[in-house]
C-alpha cells in the first residue's frame, strides 16, 4: 500500500514552490514528487489518495535542540529573579529544576513535549536530558515514551562534572550505554553523546567524551557560548576561546552538533565551518537568558549547516520560525536578513542535516517525514509569497496531517499516538511535585 497526497502548494527543495503538486509515499520513503495529475496516475490498487488540494505539503520540522524536561518548568515559582546567565543556572535552573528530576517527572515531561511537537508539525528532534539524580536509566525512561509516539528522536544525557567527577563518569556511561543499545535496535530513537560546556567539564573529561563518541560513531553534542559567560571563563582558565579550546584537543568534527553559538567570534565561525561542525539556533531562549543574538546570518554565509531548536522554552515551532525571522532583522537593523525562505530551510532541510537525517526535503528517496498544513488564508497564497504566508501566518491549529517514516502520527488534526487529556493531566501532577516546597 502507498499514500498519494495531492496538494495545492508543495514546498520543494531549493526553496521552490510547486503549485498543484503532490507526493507518493511507499513504505517509509517518498517515491515520487510531481504535478497532481502525474502523481494520481501512479495510483495502484489498495493505495490511499489523500485530498490536500487547499493545503501546503512540506517536509516535517526538525527541532534540533530541545530539553523536554524543561516543559515542567513553565510557570514555575522563581524565588529570586536571576541577575545574569550564571545566576540563571546556579540560583534557578540547576537547583530548582535539573537536580529535582526523577524518572516519573521525566516521562511525564517527555509525553507532553512529544504531544506539542507533533501538534506543531515536528517530525524529528534532538533532546538533551539534564538530570544528574536520574541516572542510570534516565534515557531509557525517556525512550519508552518517545518510541510510542512515532517521533524520530536523538536522545542524550548532558554529561557534566558540575556535581562531581563520579556523576560525570556516570553521565558519559549513560550516553554510551543508551547509544549502543539503540544502535542495535530497529527504532526511530537513537542516541547521541552530549556534554555541557567548557566551564562545567575539564579538558580530560572532554577528551574522554570525544573518544567515546568516536568509538561508537554516535555523534557528539555540546552547548557552545550561550552567553558571554563561557568565553569569559574559558579565557580566564585556559587563555583561549571555547571554540579554539575544543579545536586544540581534537574535539571538533562533522559529527559534532553545537547548540546556541551566540557569542562566537568571526575567527571561531571560521574554525567551526572548517571542521564541518553543525549548529542549532535557539533565537527565543537566547533572549530569555539574556545571552544575546547568535550570528546566524554570518554562519550561514560562511557555509555552516544550521537548524532551529526550541530549547524547551517556546515550543510552538511556527512561533520559533517567526522569532528567527524577526529577531535578526531588528538586531542587524536590516529587513533583508533571514527571509522566510531561509528560516523555513533551517526548520526543515537544515535541521535534518544538523541531525544527520536523510530527510528534510520532498524528493524521491528521502524519508517520508512530511506535514500537510492548511493554506486557506484571508489573503491569496501564490508562488511569490508562499513561504512568507507559511512562516508568518500559520500555526499548529493549521497542521492537518503529520507523517513520520511513512506512518501518520497526526491525522485530520488529531494526534493518533497519545491521549492528550491524559498527557496533560500527568504533566500537571509532575509539575506540582517538581514545584513543591519552592517559595
């Protein structure tokens, strides 16, 4: 059996808009893309034809950096407003959120995150679990939930020595054990090794992480210069910048996914591009912590592969795209930077490439990870404005279908793999447990 989806606008590779085009999906791959009459002509007995003639057909979004546990912190009481990035971590995020997480809370947050991602058109994601008291087994607890949702995910535990050397060792072991186990399974959920930063990890620790990732071939992730704090501390401790430090120890390479990259210099950008490092951009959460605005236009111009991530903060992916579209214009005082077509590319092809997925584009042979989004807007949609209309004026409520690996996870706007009421009820219970005792 195959699916024939005939649409109004197909958002095609290279930023093209194809009018009255559709796709054919067989198994977990796209087998044909073309005009509706041609795609319809490929129908075979038993195939299902899906009428999306007033809709966009687009690749699914890739959330290339999320902290699913962070959903439980939405609205959490904050006894003292953090006075800067270091205070945000030391006085708020670490003691009140990360250090209090257990497996039950992680699973409730994971289900809520997956629900919201599916409703927002996300088909794949990279998550970083930060919960030093929840290992061993934190990643397995997450994976049990994710595998039921149908989402394609990369899961990691953020290994760090901030609690101590032994907890750091356990963090690396958590990553390695999970990545090894998932590599041997037929699952859409895989592992990627993650470390925190140069200010919470020693050089020997970073070298060990690099060696494990190389041995397992699972990829390697780190947060990089989310604010001016890390470059300042790195200069004081090591006499160099974070990117230069990573480069000097052989850490960087095309299997590295660097998140944030807010306070990086032109020289550091050059090193990242030369080493083939992939980048995940979090425009909205970078504002929340006062980190700054990442030089994404410069990274893209230099040839970096860049995706978009929610960071577990504002998780409506359409709002995220609008943030990327608007923030850089204001920051650069230039309305021509980051046009909608570029932002859409980061949300789809760029994010998939950042995660090493054979997806993110609607063309034969690619994984069948796609979305169908209502294109009926108050003003006309045409080839010249389709990307602007899509990025600026669509929302999760307009997402009609979400297909992942050739299977529907959302059909006619309804999530098929999760009970929404139950997920929200469990998330509320978990949030109350997490918040208990905070004044």
